[in-house]
C-alpha cells in the first residue's frame, strides 16, 4: 500500500476566541517489509488556519450556535474543503465556554456536521494535553532530562500539561485567564468571573462589577495570580496546595506529585501577548476590554524568578486548535479485526483489564478475571447501548494460543451474558494481538455481536475513545480522550 | 598471590551459582519433552545497566529498553565483566544448540506431522551444502505422494531449517493461529508434514510434487545472539522448480521478542488470501 494522506480538522471554541484549522496527515508504513505491517503518522501539514474569530455568545451563558456554524462554513469555503473530505479531527470547547449551558450539545452537533469522523471533546485535561502538543512541548521534552510544562493561558483558564521524555506526565488547570476580569479603559470593572472570586477573596482583593479601580491594583492582582500558579508548578509551594490561595486558584485536585521542570512554554492568547510591549496604563491594558495584556506581562516577569528556562512555543494562540486538528489522532495497528459496518463509533467509555503473566498461564484465573471485568461493565454501563464500552487489555505480550482460547471463551460468553442486546463488542489491546484475538472472538460469536478488535493503542480506565472508519480496510484512526490523570490507579486491575 | 586466589574464588562462586540456577530452572518443568535443557535466557535476569554511577541513569535505561543489543554492559579494565561474558557465551551456546538440536517429537505428534528428510545427510553437510537441503529424499517423495492430498488450496509444511528450537518455541502458537485464520477466510489446507534438514527452496521441490495453490513454509531462522528461537513464514504462490526468490513473501523474526507468534499466524491467513485473489506472490503481491 502506498503512502496515504488523510485530512483532519481542528475546531477550538474558547472563552474569548474561536478558530479552526485544516491539516493533512501522512500515513507511511514504518515496519520493514519482513515484519507485520504497521503504519504511523509521519508528517503533519497545515493546510489552512482560520482568522481568530471572537467567540459568538448569546448573552452570558449561551453559545450562538448559528453564528458559529456560519463562521465555519465560511472557513471551509476559504480552505477549499468540503466536510466530506475530512477523515478525522476534533472539535473542542475550551476554557470557561465549556460551562455554557448549550456547550455540550453544540460540540457534538459540530462534530457530526463536520465530516465522517470528527470527534467532540471537552475537559480541561485533554485540552491542556492537546495545547501542549500543539505548542511542541512533548517534542521539546525529548531533548531535555527534566520535564517540560506548557501553560496554555487563554481567556478563562490556564491549562498546564507536563511532558517527560516525550510522554504526558500530568495536567493541571488554574483559574488564570485574560478575560476573568473585564475592565474598560476608564478602570471600571465590567465583570468578574465567578470562578475567580474565591481566589480574589482569599487573597484579600475586593473588586466587584461597577467599581472603578486603578492600574496598580490590577497589576498587583495579575502578579499575585501568576505567582501562585508558578509557585505550584515550580514546586515552591510544597506540600502540594499547602497555600490556601493556590487551592482556590486550581480547578480540580492537585497532582499527587509535580514533575521537576527544566523548561516551560506559554501558549494560548496570553502566550501570544507576552512578546508585546508591557502596558503602562489602563488604556493600554483594556484594549480588548479585559486584563489580558497586563496578565501576559505579569506572567513574563514572574517566569524570570524561577530557575526554569522559558522557551518559545511552536504555536501560541493556535496551540489548542493545532493540537486538536493535528495531534489528536492515532493510528491503530494494521493487523486488526474490523467489522466495518459498525464503524465509526463515537465516545466509547473504556474499562481496563490488566493481565499479568501469572494470570495468563492459568485458565481459572484468566476466566475469572474476564468474568469479573464483565460484571463490572454490567454494573457501570447501560444494557441497551451498542456497543456499551470498549474493553482495554494490557499485559499480553507473551500470550500463548492456549491462553488466547481461554480468554476468548470467557470474554465471548460473559459479554453476551451481560449485554445480550449489543450488536457490537469493542476490544482495544495494548500489545500486537488484535487480529488473532479478533478472529478468535468472531469465531465464537458468529457476528452476534460483531467484533471490532484493534491494537497498539494505549488507553486507561476512565478514557473515552472514538474509532474512525477503516483506512484501506486494514486500520482505523483513533482518538483517545483522556479525561483525567488524577484519581487514576496506576497499574490497577479493575476486575 | 592474593589477587589470583580471589579471582579463582570469584569464578568458582559464579559457576556454583550458575549450576544452582540451571538446576533450579530445569527441575520444575519435568513434563518438558525433548530432554536437553536449552540455556534459559532469563538466567541472567532482564537487561540492566551495569554502568556504575551513570551521569544520567534514566537515559541509559531508556536506551537499553530500546534495543536488544548489548549496551551499557560496562567493563573491568579493558575486558568485559564476567557476568556479561558468561551471558554472551550462554547466548552463543544457545545459538549453536539450536542448529544442532532436534525438534521435539511430541510437538510433531501433537499436530499429526509426519517427517520426511532432505538429502542433507548430517548437520555438518547441511551447513556446507545448502543445495542438498532443497531436495527431498526419494523415500520422502514416496511418503509425501502416498500421504498428502494433491492440489491443496494451502499447503503447510514445517521445517527445522537452522533452528530446531524455533519450531519448539513457536509452532504451538503460530500453527493453530494460522489454521484458525484460514478457517475464518474459508480456505482449506492440505496435509501438513515436517521436513528435517530443509532449506527455504525445498518448497519448490514439494510444490512440483503436490501442486498446491499457495505454499506456507514455517522454518527455523539462522540463530543469532539475540534470539536463537526465531521462525520465518515463507509463502509462495504455486512454487515450482525455478521459482525465483523475489516470488516469495516472508514474515520473519517470529518469536516472543520479535513478531508476536499469534499475530503472525493470524496474519499469514490474510497474506495467503491475497495471494489467492491476486494469483501471485513476492514483490508482485499488493499487500
């Protein structure tokens, strides 16, 4: 099979801005001619980047779906692309926009309207990861010993992703953003985001809408915000969250441990403003009607106080949308078992079964583990969903034919017992095993349910995955939506 | 003098320890047929950095995890460490054993494979005269004619080639997975058998005799210091005398640390199906 290009779209609807990109991804066989086929994305080419649109809102808490639809149709036209050409990609609602009342409906609507297999995503963790990849922090971390953090600071939130030796090592989100306080050139506060109020209170800043404030106070607020965030990231505030105000600034729980940073990059709208001249007055600050320029300057100054190198990201304001469009897709192994009539499948929750070599060698243990995971599944997922979930299997590097038979027997039997109405069963193996396992399951199920069994994709309990349509009939694009690094039992068996 | 004594003691100590471990590794697997205990690879534990005080420990470990090559093995003066030297010799011995070894009769019996021989005569001659490993003996030809179905859609043959241990280690996974895969595609297999002392091109001679559509030869590969148990699957559409090497398709490096045996077995079925559809193999096959 010759090289293939697939077209991918990324759409990012943020607190203050909305943007989209179109890119193409090159798939090339990366295994030798004597090995099993394996394809990887080896090149990513940006074809079109939209202008930065202001995010259209209907009042305070609703997104203007119609207007977003119009903007996107114009961009598709300018890009010279029809949604039908799109093979993969992601729509993401970021920052505070995700709290709007119609956010989730819109993101799914857009995903479905945008082509065969464009997925809807949300969640600060995933957003931080995609922005980090778009900014190039994952790549940078391959060249450093210590970890690299990318801080994607936008209008509503700062999404921080850590990468160590090319791999994601955690994410954390702060209520730090340029649009959290809106102010006019005269210094009148027009709005203060509810998410920032607890921190303002705890830090002893009393500001409320209608009040007029001076430039020094705003500067002080921005500096304090940056200091609290960076203190946490630079491990200056250990034990984690020891300082009351830092906890108030964080969205969600602190990380169990913060990696030691060697380098950090700042992307997002604020990252883009950091190179600009520092604002000296209220008038210069409020050019967008918010504290953005001032926050950018405060962040740049604050970064210099830590022994961590501040590097230039590949992308600033478009980091998230580039990440969503160009870095969200993975390719499954090319020896898999696919019932093409069942694809694409969107938004499938993952349940994981970790198999130890000890378990693999013992029929009773293996069958009990399979039965256990299906019992858990039956209690977690709806009976009539089809497929109800994706079963992730790991630890099967040295699987024998005999063990494969035991496992297939148990999985096929227990799945049909637990989900008699399901027409599809989805299995995601970490090791290269999917064709053998898929054939084995299919022989037992005879099409009821149909089997989609893919491999060389790493997922964890709590992730959601989207499975695209087959490429050349042998592999599929997969988007893994990591929802959380926190509360994750490392290496735990959920059986 | 002091130093000589301590060195001897050290070597003795290592050897005693090795003997103990070999005995321990060999004793529980009493049901293992074939007798001779081949050197268990994990005798030395997983590969780990021997560099004392590395400047960047994680970096070394990352590199070691990325390759089966002997890196980060350190040294004593200008020589290898005893442990690494013994590991090297152990791996070398395993490679030699796999060439001179015999496939376990229990495995051949388990899958109902009868045995024929090529004209290789003995292992020494087999190594010197590859051409003799490509021709089945007259006796073997008779056996094949009387036992096998002619014109099979898929003819599977197993051979020890250069590594009997490759067959012992992988056939139980590759072969049944391959049969399942053929069944899943609705393909039928002819009568399988085992060729002792075979070379890849022995499929041409057998192809002339049985005239199958597609030939699958599962054969032990030339052993190396990384793996002595590596198997290849050579596949060919209508092999016959005069078939050129570019007409053969191969999946190689099949062992626990390389191409996964189960997945290889399952994928061979897919390749065979494409050969039947496209009526060709080797470089002309569009995979």
